[in-house]
C-alpha cells in the first residue's frame, strides 16, 4: 500500500511540475505583461495573483482536473466493447478461367470485440479483407469458411455469415450472334432519324455455367442515344458500348461476354418532304350558301420522319367544320401530325373561309372508274348509262366556271364483288373542296367477268 501511495505521489509531483512549468508560469507572465499596461486599474489583481496561496490553489485545481480527465480516459479505453463493420465485400479466390461459382455472399457483417482503443484503430484501418478460398476444390457443392484478415491481432471477431454453401461449375463458352438495341430514341431531335447502326463485329463469345448459357436468348449491344456527343446529320462513332445477355422474358442473364464492350458507328439522317396543307370542309353550309375561297397564312409544311412514311404522304389534311356557316369566318387551328411523322415546320395555321351565294350546274359525260377489283376480273357496263354519268355541282358561280369533266371522278368500289351482274352505288369526288358533287345517277348495273387464263 505504501508503495502505491509513493507511486501516486511521484505521479502527482511530476504532473505538478509539468503544470507549473508549462501552464502556470506562462499564464502568470502573460497576466503580468497585461497588468503593466493597466497598472493603476489592475493593482489589486496583481497583488492577488502575486499571493503564493492563490497560485497554489490554482495549481492544485488544475492538477486535480487533469488527473480526473486522464483517469477517465484510461478507464474508458481499457473497457471491452464491440463494433460491427457492415456490408464488407467478399473476395473469392478460385480459377476464374476454368470455373464458375454460385452461392457466394456479396457482403458480410463483421463484429469486432476488444478494448475500445484497439477497436478504434481497427475501424480506422484500411485493411478489412474478407475472402473465401476455393483453391483446389473441384466442381460440386461445398461448404467453406468466410475468412477475415484481422488488422489488429489483439481483438476477436465474428463473421456473419461465417460459412457459405457454394456451387462450383465448369466454365464453358459459346458463340452467339449480336443484335443492336437503341435506347432513349426520344432524346433524339425530332428532325433526325437513325438511318443505320454498324458494330465492329456481329459475333461474341459468352462464357459461364452450362445452365446459364442455356437461358441466354439474345445478346444485345445497348446503344444509348443520350451518349452521342453531337446530334447532327452524318456518321459518328460511339465507343465502349456495353453488351448484355437476356433470357426469353427480357431479364438479364449473368454470364461473361467477350468482348464486354465494343464500338458502334451510327448514321444519322434527316429525311423531309414539303407538302401542301389541304383544307377539307366538313358539314353543310347554311341554305343557299357555298364557299367562294379558302385562304391560309401557310399553304405548305415541311415534315420530318421515316422515308417510307414520307413517300406515301402527299398532303396534310385539315378539317374545318363549316356547318350552318352563312358568312365569312376566320379559324385558328392546329395541324395534326400524321402517323410516322416526327416533326413539322408548321404546327398552327390561320384559315379564312369566304362565303358566297350558291348556284347549281351539271356536267355530263363523266366516265366511271372501278376501284378495289380483284385482278382476276374485268368489268363491263350493261348499257351506255352505266358507263358514264351526269354529275351535279353546287357552289359559287366563279368557282363552278372553272370546273370541267376532267376535274371530276366517278367510281365504283368493287371490293368483295365477284363474277356476275351487280347493281353498284356510284360515288363521286372532285379536285376542288369548295364544291359539292352530287351524282345524278345513284346506281349503275355492271357485269364482272373472270379473265381467262
């Protein structure tokens, strides 16, 4: 007991000596230097600090405080505790060229047990290797230990899970045809289209367990349009395009693909066509009225889209409801994009419909055409009146004066008709939408004859 008291006394003496030299004396000198500047106002403070008892009490207070702090730290750092390192990645050691491994946990949790000081150093360490060593194991199912490489040997640890059940398969390879999949095409400018995509190879090798390779339905090069540096007409090369394998349900299959990435050449074009805007009046005007003129602020529009779509597009239809219209009127309407058209140079137009008094006129000798007839048949009219008809016109006089028989089409829709005699309804149409066309002969009789081979 005396020995312990002597040791404590020596420790306190050393602490006091340290405090006296490193703290009390410098503080005293600082205060004295300050008081020199304020000698008159600080005379009492100087006398108080000069008192030996004052310095003794200050030193004793600081020594006790320092002793308590140090003592508490020593106790704290000497106590045992536990810390958990979560989601530590697991490294697998095996022959990657020859085998495929399944069942390995991606991460584990490690519980560290030991003194607080050791745990603090262990957590700050950059070495937290967790591994499973499969060296020397053959194909099949195995239970193996999960090993943690300790940073500090003085602590204990527990790994969760500590044992993993893994399956080792022989690695095989197959050659598959590569297809291309364009992603985020909506991010491409509506005036541009992807004309073609070429990759630097059309075959790839997939490697993995046999049952995994059997799941692979397709291997795709995923070309993301958002990765294009510039969106402009021409050919651009997109590097490091990733490859993915998919099953029949479109789910990704975890197999090795060689190569993992490749380059793709993307050809961008801007097919377009300028076509007229065709106003189509819908409904009947007020009695005795007809359209004398149709004026648009934009008469044509440039459309962008697929070349096949543009080839079959001759005009943009614009329907205007003129039901019971009896005087001039202005319409502001939007144009509807036809199916397959991505962009138009004009989206809104102003249409002025001018109205005048309607008159009637008849034009005869309009030849009847036949539509949608099966190519194995031919048609004959049974009489002269079944070959050509008279068509009645209704419109303003100035418009009707410009219309001739060649501007009118009369036809029979023979879709579904077969060999024999038939009575078919006559339909008429004209090139001028301001005019109403009425066939004076509603039906004609024809004979459909099969062409001899």
